[in-house]
């Protein structure tokens, strides 16, 4: 697309966001609307209203994200005042627009859309003790949410066995509809069938805990968590997978130590379980590609699954 075409497309999106916000009683300063294109599920805008309040506005990119948005809405209602960190307070929730006041702080990282990589707002090579401690305490609080309360809020509640079976079903679906290398499939099956790796409990997980969803302050303390579309009661290892993949096993061990010290429940092979769970990230990519029809994501999934065409 030409520069003129990109500008016109950007201007149209700004105009659309402003009109939707106005419809729901949010009167934006139209000259300062910032569009963020990085999200796969939502087009996001940041803007101040005429009273100076900063807003986040999310517009669904596809109809299939609405079911996950419903889940997120239920999660956020459950979590208000339940965690030591902030979560979004959705003031507008309709099929066309979600809007909430911007949380204080900055994401641990943003995403550079051009190169599909993180742009960090913290020292990601040596995460500070404040970052690790505050994240550990947030996870302990989240993972301690009562299962009955989650069920009453309308969330998915899976037993350890059900969470394991769901992952197995997703593996089979991806294998049948996309394919997977023999080596990767064999590794997954060895892990899936060895009870010694697996947790005896399930917890309420965020489900997509990567740096753009973690809000930090100037001291790198975690102050908020965003984007709860994947939250459910399921495998506790889920909330450590991306941390391990991004920061490495040594940093993961530090987080697990602090998590346990803060009251988090661990099991003997938790670290090894997470290491194996990291290898299943291509399954999530594959399931997302099949649901969304996004060809770029499908190509990423094929590469990660070891079946990309040469």
C-alpha cells in the first residue's frame, strides 16, 4: 500500500473510532487519536476525552473474537478488587466497541509491527527483583481465585484431567488439519502420557501473559494486567510458558522461587513441565490460524510445527 493509501486508511479508522466513542458518550479530542495495529484480534486506539481522561478503545477485527470478548468481560467483573494489580474497567462493552480508562504505567514491551518483535520498556535481559516479585504476587493472587466463584461468574472451569485432555484434542486437530513433524509429535506424546510431569491442581490463569499485557511503573513493578480473553481455570503452567520462552529457564526458576515463597502452589516437576509446555506453543498458533483464517499466522504455525513447505 502506498503512503497516501496508508494515511487514508489510518484516517478512516480514526474517524470510525471517534464516531463509535461519540455514540457511547465518550467525547474524544479528535486531533490526538493514536491507532495501534499490532493486535491480531482487535484494532486498538488511545485517546484523551475532552476532560483529559485517557481512554483505550478496542474494535473487534472479526466476529469470532466476540466469544472471547464475552469471556474477558466475565473475567474482569470477577477480578475487580481481587488482585494486587489493576485490571481494565470496561465502561463500554458492545459488539462494535470496548472502551475503558487507560491504566497507569506502560506495557513491559510493545510490539513493532514491521519486524514482529518486542520494543522493551524494561531491562528484559535482567528483569529487576521488583518486576519478578510483583509479578509473582499477582500470579499467586490470580491462581488463588476460588473455583466456585469462577464457575458462578460463567468462566470455563477445567479439572487437571480436563485441561490435559483439551490440549491433547487441540494437538490432534492441528496434526490432522495442518500437520506436525514426527519429532515434535513424539516429544509431545512422551510428555502427555507421563503423569510425573503434570500438576495435580488447576487454577484461574490469564492465558496469554506476554510483555504487552503486563503493565509496569517507573520502578518496573507490575501494576496491571491486560487482555484476559483466554482466561479460564486450567493448567497453572500456562501462565509461565511465555515467561520461560522470553526470559529463559534461569529467570523462570527465579520467578518460580518467588512464586512459591509468596504462597503459590508448586509441584515436583513444575519447571520441567513448563519446559515441555513451551514446545506446544505451535498448537496455539495452529488453533488460532484455523479459527481466524489468517494466512500469515498459518504460515507461522506451519513453520513452528515443522511442516512449512521448502
